[in-house]
C-alpha cells in the first residue's frame, strides 16, 4: 500500500497482490483445520497413551489429613454403618500392624473401599493409602482430587508392567504407609472372585511387605457395577492372618496363595492357617508402638 501511494506501483499491481493473497488463504484452508494448527493429512492424535497422573502427595500432608479424618468420622463411617450394618471378623489382624503391609481384597463395587477402611482400626486407617485405577479415577483432575481427599488414594496402573506397579507403591511402603489393593484389577459383576493379577505378588516379594487377605461380601448388592447410587444391604468383611513370601517362592506362586486365602475367607473357612489360632489373634492385639510415633510422610 505504501509503495502504491508513493507511485511505485499501479492499481493493477495492487489488485494482483490481493488476488495472490486470496489464493494463498484458500490453499491454507484446504490443507488445515481452522480450530487447530494440524494439516488434514496428519492422523488424529491418539488418546492411547494418557499423561502420567500426579501422585497427589498433598493428600498425605497436613491439614488434609485432619480434614479427611473429619470427613470419614463424621460422614463416611456413619453412612456405611446405617446402609450396611457391616460386620467385621478378624479385625485384630489390622488393629496395630508391626510394619507397613499390603491389604489385598476382592473387588465387587465402588462401596468396597469405604467399607474396608471402616473395618480398619483408626490407627491403621490413618496410615493407609488406597490404590485407585489410574485410567479410571485419574482421567479427570477434579475427580482425582476429590477421591484423594476423601479416601487417600494414589494412582495405580492396571496395564503397566512390574516397574509401573513398583514406581509409587514401593516408595509409599518405605515411607510407612499401608497399601489397600484390589488384585483382580476390576470390579466383579456377580460377586464372584476373578483371577488375581501378578502385581500384588511381585510387589510383596520385592518389598518383603506382608500381605493381609480381606474378603468383603454383599457390596455387589449395595452398589453393583453400573449403579450410581448405593442401596441398603447387609455386608460382612473377613480378615485373615498376614501372609509372607516363602523362601524361593515366585511372585506368581505367592499371588496364587493370596488369591486362595481371599477365596477361603469368602467360603467361610476356619482353617487356623488362614484365620490364625486364638493365641495368634490375641498376640496381634498387643500394642507394638508408642503412641508418640510420628506419622509417615
């Protein structure tokens, strides 16, 4: 325009330049989408590899711990008692743990976690984190923060290899936290126990943490898969004696032993090797730590 104003170019040159610019715009429009800077010839971005979720360590710090205590004691526990009248058998095994442990339970419903936390003593519950499926609960940041505040969850990969399982779980165990895991990897649709994934055995054999088998019955009626709202139904939880990998036992063999223990609890077995003798249960209630011991971090 400045060149035309100074007389260097005429009207015909100006019209030619405008026409050339219009051709360029049409060409760009054919090749690109206007809502994003991607040529049409490029494939769509794949959502198959999601961003690695945050570990949300803030959920295990103060004042969040105190807020969660108030939420669980004031809302969650009275509600679960009113809805289910939950009965707990073998609570002495989670009364006062000698060292950080893995709590392995069957999985029927979203109601499992509040009820299993209810079955723990206050001391154990305050030091327990819950493995939440990273591809389900952590896809939406707001939902991830809500469940982390309410239940003290951390992202757990259901599809990754052993290293994905160990990445954050190992560090949490070393820091003094108990881990509540669902080795089936997904909820059952009919209350029957599915095959356990080998991750729990691998984690136990690598960290030497004891595994406490737990079985919850009735939650598939409280909140079955696909149900949005809980319904009143009786629930019973059985807790077995801690299991530890034997010398030379592979992680898969130990996973099978944990699975058999959870199945035995569900079938009502009273085998002392599973539930412990009366003297074993009495010893489990003996205090092991001073109440002044600091919380894990």
